[in-house]
C-alpha cells in the first residue's frame, strides 16, 4: 500500500511539472492555433536562467529560501522576456501566412535554441545549486515526501490559481478570452491583439520557467536538451486534456505523470519494461487522436464554413 | 587543343599531389619529425568529466616523454578530438584522425559504447588503439589492434559481488542499470552471476536510460523489495541523481557502483546522499606507494586538482604506447602492434600492467568507500593467479577469485 502511495506522489510530482508546461502550449494554441514547439526549450531556458542567477548572485553556496524565491521569480521574468521576443521576431512577421509556416518556424526556433545553447555552453549536464535544504517527511509506512516535492506542489497550485484569476478576473484575461474566441472581432472591438498575444507568450513562458527551476531543485541536473522530451510529453498532456482547454492541460499533465510512473513502478509485473516510460505518453497521444481527438475536457468545435 | 593540354596538366598535377599526400605526412612510419598520436574522448557531452580527465593524463605523460628526449629521438604530439560522448561521432573523429591526420596510434575512449563504435575503424586501418578505461569485454574482441590498460567487467562485476557478499555480508541485492549502455549491461550480468554463486539473491532489477531525470518510480519498486545493497553500474551523471532520490525516499541500503562513478561532478549532483556508498576502481589516490604519490603530486602541480582514476589510466595508456614505440623502434602499424602486445610487467600508476592474449590488462581492483567527497580505501581484490606481491595491502584478498575473462 505504501508503495502505491509513494508511486502516486512520484507521479503527481512530475505530472505537476508537465501541467505547468502544458498550460503554455494550450494558451498559445487557444489564441493563435499554433503549436509552439519551442515551448519545451523555454523550460530549459528557465532552468538555465535560474542556474546563472543562483551562481552569479552567490546563492549557490548554501540553501537559502530568499535565494530560491529570487531565483524562481528572476527565471520566470527572463523566460517571459525570451518568450515575448520569440513571438515578436519569429512568429509575428509570419502570422498572416498559412498555419503550416508558423508550425515549421516553431520547430526551427526550437532547434535554434537547443543547438545555440549546446554551442555556447556545451552539452554536458550541470549540477543545479541546491537552494532548498532537502529533507524527507514520512507520511505513513514507508511513503515519503521530500521538501522539493512539497515545493513543486505548492508553487504549481499557486501559479495555476493565479493564472485562473488572471484569465477570469482581470481585464487582460477578458481580452485574452476575447482574442481566443475570435481574433479579428476582438481587434474590431478595440483590443490590442498584438499586446494580448505577447502577454499570452509571457505568461506561458513564465510558467514553463517555474517548471524548469522547480525540476532543477527536485533533480539537480540541467542540460541544453532537457526540454525536448519533457516538452513533447507536456504537449501530449495538453492534447490529452483537450488543447485550448486550461483545466484540461492540468488534468492531462497529471495523468501523463501518473501513467509514466506506474509503467515504471508496475510495468515489469505485467511484462512491460521500464524503458517504455517515454513510449507511454506517445501511445496515449495516438489513442486520444484515434478515439477522442478533442481530448478529455475539450469540446468538439464545429468547423465554420 | 590548348584547353585540353591545360586540363591534362591540371589533372596530372592533382594526381601527383594526391600521390604525395598519401606517401608523405609528418608521421610517415619511418620518417623523422614528430610522432602524431590521436586522442578521442567526450570533451563536451554527458560524460565530459571522463574525456577531460583522461586527456589531462595523456597530455601529462606526453610532456614527460618529450622532456626526457622523446621516443627514438622524435617528439610526441597529441592530436585531440571531441566525440561529444556519442558513438557515431566517435567513429567519425577516429576516421578523421586516421585518414586525415595520419596518426600512428590512437588513445581512447572511456565509455565502452563509444570505443566499440570507433574500434573497427582502427582495426581496419591497422592503427593500434589503446583504450585507457573501457572495461566491456567486447572492446578488445573487435580485433588484434585494440588494447586496453584496465581490467575488464567480468572481473569488476565480480569484485563488487565479492565485496557485497563477503565484506558487507549482503544476502539480497537489487540492480538498477543503464539499459542502453554496454558497460552497464556487462557489469550487471557479471555481478549477478558472481553474487548468486556466492549464495546471494537478486530481489529486484530496474533500468533507466541515459538522460532520464526521474528515478523515483524505479527506486520505489526497489525499496519495496528491501534489498541489503543496490548495485548501480552507471555513469556519474545519472548515478549522482539516483543517489539523491534514493535518499529522499528514505532508502538506507548502500549503493554499489563501478569506475563509472569516479568524477568530480558526482559530488555536485549527489552531495551527502553518496556517503556510505562503495565503488570498485582502478587505483586509490590515497595509496601510499611512491609511484602513485609522485603521480598525484605531479598532477596536482600541473592541474591544481586531485587526479581521478581516468586521469591515471590515460597517463598509463600513453606510457604503455610509448614503451611499445620504443621497443618497436618504428611507428609502423603491424610492428608497433606486436610490440604493444608484448607489454609485460610494465610499472604503471594504476598497478603493474601485463597484457594477456586477449590484449586486456590483468590488474587488481580496489574497493573505495564514498564519504564527504573522499574515496576511502577499503580493500584490494586480485584476479586469479595474482597475489598481493607488489604492495602490502591490509586485509587484501578475500578468497581465491574465480575466472576473469570470457
């Protein structure tokens, strides 16, 4: 029983990270109908921004809660700026062309960021400084939860609630919803759509950066290619929950995290090797596309003629 | 007509140039000039600690040789290539070193998977290759031009199994292996066989792949089998994180590993979670023997850090190659190969090196305990037919070791 609870905690932890990333995919898709493949790399940029902030500001020496807060917020701001810059210089100039053009551009931006980082910093993994005094708490039996896991749950729930508040209770959020409903009508209503799209990218990127820094606390190893697989899985999570649907992204992220962990934890008992953990997410993607293309919480939208 | 004459002239001069290129080069086998040796390793990838350390050892040895007057009156030059820790890149850079740079011999790699990718190129071109530290048995089976100056995994896996069963009195072991690494799979196989033979039991086996970030699923499954020890024959990048996550899960059983753990970055990743774990390694930096202490002092003076085992093996590989070139009196491939194959009782930093018929070094291994960023010497375990003659090791052999080799 405690093994099961433990696997549940493990799965929810990585699921929470996928959820933070999936939110970014879903928000951008909701507004632009664009799958931003560079999103996983923003997560990596966030982790590296945190790394350099921590080492340059002198927080690497020992655990410090103040340092952690500064690094987390700093990384989120840097990633938000990077996300806005990508939108401004890579996506906006070609927004009027076919959707395929933007999709291919997104893949190009992703490769550019990854290989740019490899060229500049090398592919070798770096150890992320531990800003949190790591400690484990026993729940019952053997099931343990560590401080960094509590941090991941706490911060991601807070950020998700904050996002919900921004979208439904602020003027910017109302504008975002209007733009996602119909970009051209929103423009006619006097909404500065370019600005709203920028804000959307900034929000998504900040969430991804938070995910990057939190992962780096939980698992202190970062490298320039860390965003590829995580980004792809978060994308699957967004599709599973119903792309464009915000609660769906969170649900999808948690489900992918759990599926992956249970394959590792129990797969061997039924003859599924642990190395299938990465395959599981994509198997789910295929099943979703076959049987419920709109995702778990997504609604089927009638294509306008 | 004139045009044809000019093009003919161009073609002939081109052919001539090509012909000269093939014959000439600074390192032609009987020439004078410098002796060009190729080094390839991971200088920027996931295992770059390995490649950098080995390169430092190789360069230090080459400088010492040059200061002492070189080999047969010629200076040694090391050409180094980065394979980024990728097998396909290793094969490419080795091809470049052989075809373009005309190296007379090759040193590298550390990770067996990369050496296995590059070895057929060296074998095909009849250029001797000495791997400082690839321990998978298949490496030298590629062909008779491939050598190594370290022990092999059947022995290394057995050393840890013996240590676990005899010294730690472990009955139940779990294994966590790197699924795509020949090094890790080899060690797993040999550890398992030896541990079972000693009356132990493997209670759980899990795997991961290089670049994974979350190991808690596997570790939770291992925890529920409550093993006495957990064997993790991987490389430092993953192992450091595994140790940390095991600690978070409250796993108290010590982790056991191999020479793949030996890197400074291991401590940055694992921190105090590594305390109390054990590894098998090629030498102990704290060994009081004068040869080792001289090497450690020289290395520290040159690089301002303590040498790991890979630096020592890189150094030894270069020295064994130099000995071969001296003995052969030439850098001609087949003759140099024969000279290296005859290496016997060579006094290296990592022990006395004798190459057996399979071109593997027969050497003892040490078991080290990890504690506060230090490797504390535990015991030396000798292969069959080799006793503790060279140094007075305290409480050395446990029992007559089984067959090393396959």
